[in-house]
C-alpha cells in the first residue's frame, strides 16, 4: 500500500486512477492538483482526492507515489515544478499516449533521479473528458504499456508493474521508440483520419444534413473524433515523425483504391477490399486492449 498519491491532473485519467487505487485499498490518501481550480474542487467533492493542493509541488510533498495525468506537452513543465521534492523514495509515473517526448523531458529535468520515473501508457480512455467522468473501473482488464529506459531503476519498474497488475491490468514492456512507432499506426493515425473525416463533412454546405442520415457504421468509425482536442493536439505533434510515416503509407493505400475506382478496375478493387476484410476479420484484440 502507498501512503500518499500525489495526483497532478485530476481529469478522466488521473481521477479514474485515484478511484481505482482507493477501491483496491492501495492508497491511504490522495492529494490532488489541477491547473483548473474548479476541477480540483470537483475532484474533492466527488471523493476522488482527499486534499486539494495549491500547486503541483505541494501535491507531491510527502507522496511516495506520483502520477502525472497531464497533456504530454505539459510533462516537462510539470516535472520542473516538482523537481525539488523528487526523491528515491518516490515512484513517479505518467499516462501519456506518446513516450519518446515524455522520456526525453524526464531525462532533461530529473537528470540523476530519472530512474524513479516509469513511463506508462494505459490503453484505455473515453471520448469524454473531465473528472466528472472518472470511473474506478476504467483501467480494469486493460493493457498498460510500460516503456522503461536504461536508467529506470529495477525496483521502481517492478513496483509500477505490480501496481498496474493489482488494478487488474495486463502489463507489456516496450522501448519508447517501439511504442511510438506502433501507436502511430494503430492509434494516432486513426484519430487523425477521424478528425479529417469529420472536418471534411462539416465543411460542406450539406454536411449537417449528411450527418443526420448517418447510421451505426459511421457512428462506430467516427467515435474517436469526439476525443479531447488538447490531448490529441499534443500527442499528434509529439509523435509527428512516426505519424508522418504512417500517414504516407495510408495516403498510398488510399491512392491505390482511388485509382482502381477511377479506372473501373473491379477485380483489382475487390482484391484490395478482400485483403482488408480478411485482415480485419482475423484480427483479435488482446483482452487487455479492450
């Protein structure tokens, strides 16, 4: 059990983590800080946190566990804000959707103490944000990617792994580089496509009318376009190199289909559709990734 969680960012991800720890009996006290005082006040009212902190630094004062649940672009500034109280007695984790930028920020700021920081990416979330949507079950049964670096302390890595498993998560270890390459393909690009699709429709004069006619297929495909704008702005920019590579591959695949349609090449078009259909039909989601 942890004595105190210093929670920086009391929104959906951070709030759900605090509630999950409390439900599992893994923490005695949660001290929370958010950039928005109204968010922290709401978190206190909901019982997500036990104490409001006026700053990130004071949120980690006395904490043996710290969670950064902030946009990835805010990681470096947040670490700078708490740097003076970071000690080897702490375990510090994050929940960011990109990892190389987060790791680089930790190296720059924490320097010799970077070993206490264990970068994490829980594969979960919702299209809605805010502490009012926090859910103690958000992480249960989900996959968590941990991306340790060469200086990550073995004891801290083991502690983080045990913590996520105690919350019912499946833990997978990857390098930050492998993580960002993989999630550019299966998460960041799909979000980019969903944003582009919605923008392309609503920009048309008849766009709203078209949307009123859409069915379940469009609903399922476009669901992630409703995701948090600030979070995804930061993730897409942070992982722009890998995302550019995946965008190029996607554009080529789209061009191939478009060319076959324009030329009326029905057999070749059916072949590519069949390949995609077969791949999707035979894909099985990891139980922890649901």
